[in-house]
C-alpha cells in the first residue's frame, strides 16, 4: 500500500465526517456535498486496493 492510497483513505474519512457534522449543524448543502466527495474517495480507494490485489494474485 502506498501513500496515495492512504491519502485517499484519509481524505474520504475526513470529508465524510466533516460533511456529516456540517449537514447536522445547518450547512446542509455543503455537508451533503462533502459527504458525497468522501464516498467517492472511498470508492477510489477500494478500486485501487482491488487492482493491487489482482496484480498480486496474477504474479503469485
């Protein structure tokens, strides 16, 4: 696992949490947008991890 994948993981988690907080405290549209971005980051992370696993399975 490299730094790019860790950055996507952290960005996804942080943006989802901040989005949830903002959505709950009044800035609903900004919060929903951040939560959506967080989910996109998590999907990208899972895609990268799946590609790494596939490469390792093909090599070994």
